[in-house]
C-alpha cells in the first residue's frame, strides 16, 4: 500500500472541503440552546440564509441531510394521492421520485437520458393538458449532482405561469446553492431544498427549506403525515432565534462563519463568477484530453461539477481507483445507470485556481497511469484559460480604478 504524504484531494461533488476557519468556528464549547448567546446565533444564521437563497421569506434549518429537506418540502405542501410532475434528469431526481411514491403521492415521471435538463416546453404541455388541475406540484432538481446538468428554473416557472396552472414549484438546490446563481423569490419557487455539505462549505448535517407565502398557506391544509418536519413547529421558535428541539449547535457556529465568508467577504456575485471560471477551465481540460462532457447542452453546463464520459470500453471506477491509490485524490463515481461509465470532478465550495490545477493534474496523471486512451494537454489548456481570464479581470479592475 502506498503511504501518502500531504493532504488528500477531495474532489467529489460533495461533501466538499471545509475551510479551516469554519472548522475552528465549530471547535467551540457547546452553549445553552435556550440562552441569549444562542438566540443571537439563531437570528444570524436564519437571516443569513435568506440572503443566500435570495429571498425575503422564511428559511427553515433542519438537523438532517438534504433527503430530510426533500421530505419536508413534500409533506408540508401535499396530501395523500396528490399528483406531482417530476423529471428523470439523474440519480437524485430518481430518488426524490421514489420518496414521493413511498409517501403516497401519484407521480408522473417524465423519462430522460440523464444528459439533458428539464424541458420547460414539456412542463407547459403537461400542465396545459391537466384541465382538471390534478397536478399539485412540479418538482425539479436545479443542478443534478449525478450528471452535472442544470435545469432552467426561471423558465420552468414561466411555463407554469403561461398556462395559469396553480401547481407548486419545488426545487432541489443541494449542489447548486452558494455555487450557481439561484433566486428563490425572483424565480417564483414555492419550496427550495438545500444541504450544508456542498456550496455552503460545511460538513453534512444541516438541511434547508426556503418557503414562499403560498407554500406556507398550503401547509395549513396539507394532509401528509408530519411531525419532525412540520414547518409550523419550527417557525414559532425561529421567530425568536430558537428551535423547537435540540439544534445542531456547533454546525450552526460553522454556518455563521461560512455565511460571513460568503456574504460579507467574497460576495455572491464573485462566488458565482469563480465557480463559472473553474467549470469552464475544467471543460477545456476535458476537451484537451479528447474526452466528452456528459451534459449535452452547453446552456445547461454545471458550474459545481463536471461529469466526464469514459472512452468506449473503459471502466470509470477502475480509473478512479488508480487515481485514489496513486495520487490520493477522490473523484465522484457514476451513479445509477451511469455507474462505471463516467467520473465526476467536483469544483465547488472552498476552492481556488491552484486547487483546480492540482485536481486536473491528478486526473491527467491518472489517465496516463490507468492506460486510458486520451490526448495530452488538458491541464495546459485549463491553465492557459485561467491565466488569461485572471489577467483580463485584473486589467478591467485597473481600468475601472483609473476612470
């Protein structure tokens, strides 16, 4: 067994690397979750998350994975037997469908090949045909973590509105929130689902619902069973900075520090631009290697991760094992029907140009070591783009300062 030195490169699309200062913020004595110090913490993180979701409405924080937030979104807005429209964009959309079925919902699941986003025209057509208004919700994954494909949520909302359909819009942003521009309020989303372990730069353990006024009203009459996930149980204590049960206090310390980094220091606009740059550099590396990105539509490219197709006859999992064994780097596996066919490069969260260069160098060395058919020069193509883009940004900055 190779004995590795230096740090492990965790380049899966989540959980992502947790910044040292966030870890240090969590390394804090546990406090009284009914006392004034916690009350201040509660107010800060609840308000801060509104800014990340770009909403003025309530955000609820659960001690849970993103799967818990999926369930909360469904059980607070729907009743047994309600029909929901969902889309086969990848593994996580498929899992959300399975949950909806187990909860007793009637799911219309539009098939897909996992390479394309939700089609707003298909949304409009299905809702236009639903003259009895049996469809109660449209459920989309914004950034499908298993494929690196982004669906156009604002266009989906516009499609719903064009036919005047009252269906709720529920959206999973688990691998896009804090990495790709997302606007809960402006895009007319009713419930947005998120998790802590990706763009928010935290360990797993927190999940989120951002909620519209219309969704809040629906929760008054929705009849799916709920207890732990009940929004009403959370909203009363949250208004005073508290939670109805013991919260994940130390994760909230970390969240406060992450929000400071995101909102007060870098800013959302710069965060989104950074992720866009790193994604474009990664795609240039993939093209340089002569490989193909899984996402078919350039308009749907993800800025959180890039899913790369292996050459015909090559095993992605064997390649990933070589990279792990030889270079101590973890790449994302192909999930579900993509198992063994793709690998995924995560480039989200706490990440910079040099980390990306190291990641891509590890991939290129792995392609060589594993004997995968490819061209040389992918890393060089990415580095040239990063250097050119950085120089252009600095020139624009100097010109702006001089004017």
